């Protein structure tokens, strides 16, 4: 009887799990085109395929006239895409693709324009660097303002190694008997410290620039040996980049370790913008729309709380916009506590058109709230819209011309969805992704283990 009961319960769990896997999970969304009459939103989703025991990623585009929405085309499978980026004018689109070739996995940098493949760089054959990073901490792929260059972060190329006793053909040596290859003997078992945890295998990141006009790929130089670059973005003039520099001495302690913001020109001029004297970790430097102001997050370990810092790009004067201190906000004659910023990063498109207001979503108590922060006078304004959700659980993904795309965070009472906001009043583009089935499965498994084990 007990065995039969257990079998029935397991069958219910499996059936519920199969239903849950039919609903995809949202990864990212971006406003692609926008006007007063219509808007189109690109979104990327991931879904588990039980029969293949794998996950598949796909992209879809939604077109809306602010009243209804329709899919412009069937979803496109992008499982082999590692990272991608649109140029500012959306004329160009670049993507890093991973393709299995025998026992190896090759990486290709593709540049698309006018609905066709314009450039395709075989990064494994060019052998300028190692694998490209696509993680949330180091990974970046961004077009320059003039749309002629692409910056990204990859593993530094290291010389190949082989045993001392390996025999070599005579043709590999020159007339003087000296081997001219890049192979270093006896180093094949040397240990190298990586960043660990979710960044295993990432040892020495380097900044790389691909010029699509000259078809050249170069590693930027003059970064100190004790600094690892991350989260780079182009300077407004396109003559250099601004990035985070993680200090790796005496050892790599994860991306919560000490770091600073630095600028590096394409010619190799390295300048530190933020001081590490406060023993803080910085995150995601972002320029405003006209390139006059640079902001970043600075905080303690494990994302405890962050300050929002601002840098006048012409004078390089740095000010604190939002500090660690809690404050009380006055909202419609009511007081709302503000517990500080607890973001892990700043979205790439989060500025309003006034070039001084940045919109951020951050955890506040048991929910997520969105705030408009004036970087000029440090005024923090709570954005509330009870029409969308109460209590609020929305996180900003993208903002363009006062239209914004949010993700409804996981909740047991409301399906996950993409929400498009015109100002703060229009809600569209809802999709069905429910997590209550997953919670149901875990709940049954927990009771099952408590009773029978």
C-alpha cells in the first residue's frame, strides 16, 4: 500500500514538473524601436527540454501599438549564442557564437548588417586571445559610438606547453638548432589561480577591441599586472574605454574584492578614476546619454549595500549621489522608508532623456521598488504604480525615451511576465510563466522525505 502511494505521488510530481517545463523563463528584454504610435521589444527566454536533458534559449520580438501586442516572427533558437549586442543605431548586430568542431569548441564573432552576415571572425583560428567571457561579472560586448569597433573581455592567450622529453621533427627547428615555436616545455601541469565559484577557469581577463573596418583584433595594453579588467564601456568619444579593475594581490577573493574604476585609451594611457582608499568594491560604470556624466556603484562585500557615485567626465570631479544612510521619502503625504541601494548592477539603458535622472530597481524590505534618482541634486523619488502590481515586485530591464521594460520577479501569486510601461500607466506583453508548480513539487518532495526518511 505504501509503495503504491509513493508511486502515485511520484507520478504526480513528474507530471507537474513536465507542465512546469513547458513555460519558459525570461532572461532579458530590450526596447528595440520606439515611437508615439508603436514599440517593439526583443526578449530572450530559456526553457528546459526534458527529452534532450538540456536547456534551450530563444529570442522573440513583440510589436505593440500600446493597445495590443503581436509576435512579429516565430521564436528563434539562440542556444549557441554566447553573448550579443546591438549598435546604437541598431544598424549592426554582433554575436559571439560557440560551435562544436570535433572535440573542440570554437568561437566566432559575427557582425550582421542589412539582414545579412557582413563579417565572421574565427577567433580560434586568429588565436589572439583565449575564450571570450560572457558571465555577469566580467562579460561585456559593446559597440563603439561610431559603430566601427567592438570591445569585449576574453582570457589572455598563454603559451602552449609540452613535456621536456617530447620528440620534435627536425623541420620545427631553424638552421641554428633553435626552436622558434611558441610552445614552452615543462609547464603543462602548472597551477594558475582562477576567480573560483561561478568563474572557474577564468584566470587572466584582458580587454580586446575588434575593428570591423580594418578587420583587426587587438588586446589593449598597459593595464597593471595586479589588476583584472571587467565590465568595460566605451568613452563618449570612442577613443578609449572605462572599466572596473579588480585588485588580485595578494590573492583573488571573488568579485567582492577591492576594485576601482579606470579609463584606458586605445593608445594605452591608463588612469584611475576612483580611489580604493575606502576599501570598496565598485560595479558597472555607466555614462549618461550625452556622455557628460559617469556613474557607478560602490559598496561592501556580498552586495550588502551600495553607494551611487557620479563623476563629471570633463572635470573628473566625483560626488556621492546616494549614500549608505537610510532615509525617509515623502510619497503622497506618506512616509516611505528607503533602505539604500542593493543592486548587483546598473542596467545598460537606465537614463531618462534629461541626462541627469537614472532609474533603478532595488530590493526594499520584502519587495522590489523602483526609484528615479536625480544625480544633480541627489533627490530620490519613488515610482509607484498600483495598476501594475501590488505589492510591487518589478525590476527594470531597459529604458528608452520614457518607455521602460520591467520583469515581474518570481512570486507565488502572479505569473512571471514582461511588462512594458508607457510612463507608468500602460502594462502590456504579459506571458505565462508560473512558479507555483515548482514550489508545489518541492513541497511534496519535502513532505515525502520527512515521512519516509
